[in-house]
């Protein structure tokens, strides 16, 4: 028998955040969508320590033991690493009691495929005792094994950009369609990758959603997610989603919240500031991985490259999610929003640092940029004044081009190169 070929292990930029949290926090929760690599990451952290015990609640006998005697299950003198904590909420109060009796940091490292702040029993039981870190799908820098600092640079007042970065729209579409799920990235062809995404969605609808909520029409979760994919990078309109999914508005809203709690959909809030009242308050909605979005759209790269295909929204989904993921480890603490004014001026991404600095990012699928593409960024610069650092248009061309003070057209790979 031959050995199984070694599979690449991608470096995860949040590893240092998890290790730092274990040094000063009693309970650390690493949450994110299924198959983002949470188990791989926590197992690697545990393997590097002499004081770790690893269990997984995906294993039926382990889950049965946890439910039968949760108090005994969490009794230990070493770091307990447990997968998929949302499957056994019975453990939460015993964990609370354990860390209250022994408040040493690094007692528990838990993972979950549901957003812990949407699970009241977890959030309430461990409030003040836990640090929560998200593990998103892979970024391009993690795939290439290099650090990414775009979020820090675009919020810097002395940012420098490489003059030329080779890229093309076809290459960007290929990256977007591949997405960031590690197992999907290991599939060599679009056909095999689509098979993985189909199985992933089937497992989510048939099993995983039950860990979060008891819903009557699980099959319609897939329909709703497909409708979100068709609207990815657009303003969220619940009534529109409800009509097309044939669900009551209240049900569509609840199902979308479940998709968000499962990390399969992302709501990007509107940017607001006391500098103006001329902005629209509706959030944008995105499928949380561009590869999953492309699969749900049912389009291959050749089809997406055709005129009229949804290449623009898919590339915006891809680029904005890359930037959003970087905020999980960037040196600059910042938030990401979108901007749309009542006069129809737009900025796809507005980054706002805790100290008030503001930068804007516009995403364009094409290889040509004109002054008109900076209208929203110029509006943002005028409204924020000295707080404004940079406004960039990411595009599929190869040159970094200045369009005024602090305004640049940049090849999209600058985000991760």
C-alpha cells in the first residue's frame, strides 16, 4: 500500500491571535463556517503543547458522553480542545463553573460552526470569560504563504504601492471561482470543485442547520442562499428575497439570520457619520465565500467572462471578503462598511479605524479606470477631510496609477501581494 499523498497545510494568520488569547483568557472560542480548517488549526496548536486533550463532538460516542455527564466531561487539569461546541450546549454551564473555580487562562479551546454571539446559552454562560475569534475561508495570502497588510496600508497616510502587478480579469475570475475553503481549493477542476460544493450544501441543509435552529422548511435554506448569491454585493431587500423564495418576510428574515449565524452569508452595514445625513442605511449582503457564490450562480469562468455575466458582483464579493478577513489580524483595529448616498454615489468598502481615519475602496472588474470611477471616493474624501487617508479603485489592470492626492487605481492583487 502506498502512502497517501501529503496535502498542503495552509498557514493561518489568526494562529497568533488564538495563541495570545490562550495566554490571558480562560475560554477561547474559534468559530467559522464548516470546513474552514478550525479542527486543523486547533489540533496543530494542541500538538505543540504538552498540556492538551483533544475531543470532537462530531464523534457520536464522544457526543453521547458529553451529554450524559457534562460535569465529568469537562473535569481536567490540562487544556481541553473540543470541536463543534454548539452540538452539546449542556457543556456550557459546567465550563462556566470550572473556570470560575479555577480562573487560570487557557483552560478551554472550543470551536463552533455557528456564530457564538447568536447562541444565547453560550454567549450568556461565558460572558466575560471567553475570547471569540473567527476563522474565515482562506485568503490569497494564506494560500500563497505570505502575510497581508493591505488594510493597514490603505489606512496609512504614507502608503506606497508597487508600480506594476501582473493580473488579468480571467485570472481574477479564476481566483474568485476557486474561493477559500481548503478542501475546495484542493480540487483540480471546476467539475470536481462543484461536486464538493454540492455535497457541502447538502450536508448543511440536512444536518448542520439543525444545530442552530429548528426550522420547518430546511430545503428552502438552499433556495434562499442561491437568491443571496444572485444578489451578492447588492443592497439587502428582505421583501424581495421573501417574494422570490415564496416565504413570508418574517421567515425569510429569520432564515437569512441563520445563514449569517452559519457564516454562509455576510451583511455589510452601511457607513454612517455625523458629517452627513445623505447616506442610505440599508446594508449590503454577500455570500461569505466567492467560490460558493460562483457555484450557486451555476456559472463557469468562461461564462462569467462574457458580457452581461455577473462578473462584477462576483469580483466585488471576492475582493471585499479578502479585505474583511484581513481585519481579523491587521495591526490597525478597523471596521468595514459600504457607502451609498441618496444621490446614488457609492463606495464599495469604507474602512474606519478606531482613531477616526477613513479609507475607501471601490472594486471594478474591468481593466480600464476613468476619473468617473472616483466620484464616490472624492465625495467621501470631501466629507471626512483630514480623517481621509486613501481612496483606491481596485481593477484588473496591471499599473498603479495616481488620480489625485491619495487617490489611486490599483491592480487587485495589491490586496494580497
